C-alpha cells in the first residue's frame, strides 16, 4: 500500500528544520511521498505577523526549498480552499484523492499530546495514521509512550519519528533575518527569494535580507543569536 505523509504549517518562512524533518519522515516511515502543505489561515493564530509574506509567497518559498527533493511535493490544497486551515478537512480531501493510500499526518510532541483538542480528531484518525516527531528527551518519553498506548487502544495507528534536526523555529528565523544572519538556517534559494522580493512588498514584507554566517558572526551584530534556544520544529497545530 502506498504511504503518503502530510506535513502542514505556516512555513513563515520555510527553513532547514522543516526540510530535514520532512526528509527524516520519508526515510523513517518509508513514505512513497510527502506533501508539504502551507496553511492559508492557521486556526491557532488570529493572524500572521504584519510583515509576513503573502500565502502565495510562502508557497513559492516552500517550492524553492523542496526543489531538489523528488520525494517531497508541495501542495496548495489549503491555499486554494482559503479560510481557516483545519487538518480534518485537509485529511478528508486527501483521502478522496488517495483512497487506497495510508495517509500519515505528521506533528510535533506538543500537538500529539493535545490531539483531542483538535477539530474532529475522530475523523482524522478514521482517515489517517499519526506520525509524531520526538527528540528523545527523557522528560518527554513517559508522556509520549502513555499517549501512544492510549490512542492505539482506541484503534489509532501512531508512528514515532526520532527528530535529530536543528531545533529552530520560524519565529527565530524572522528575528535572525532582522540581524542579517539567517542564511545558514534557510534552504538554498530561499534567502535569495527573500532578498529579491522584500523591496516590492508592503512594509518590508519578507523582512530584511539575511546574510550568511552564524548568529553573532559577520552576518550581523555581535550576540544576535543569543536568544536562540532549543525547541521543536513548528509542525501542525491544533486543527
């Protein structure tokens, strides 16, 4: 049976954490392909930051980021649907498109532990398995194991995917862009897109062009990366 991964989020902007997590899921779960799906309007946020790229710009950056990954496909499903991007609706539509495939909805640990708060979680489980990224921290292992056991007892299929990628979020990337030192955290071509498009966007949309180099190095003021801290890659939020 074909197995297809679903990896959604705002991707504002897409960064190497997103891409590496996607590649890791493809390998660990034996996915036939993985769909990267940018949200039109995420339900967990009233609105994206005022200087955010447009939905179409986020889509284009994601396509650039995944351009050298043949097993990864970027979908505009939620952008075409518009409105709030609920995972239950996305999974429902993908099940219509791929009736004979096993769909695997990817998410982070926090989202997995709060899955019952999502919109129509029962429908999601009817149409898809869950793929959970985890870092292997001792503090999170008992909670994940307990939750996995509880959900499998209800008939859910849950796969754990060890996440060894760089722990950085899009929020942190946007801060680094302001200091022109986000280059190493962006996939090839994405930084060039930001540089080329920021000038024609309202209020500096897409932010300042980020230079190369590490935080606090030649790409920006000393100590620019001091606020970075470990965290999970931004995955699908409650839907």
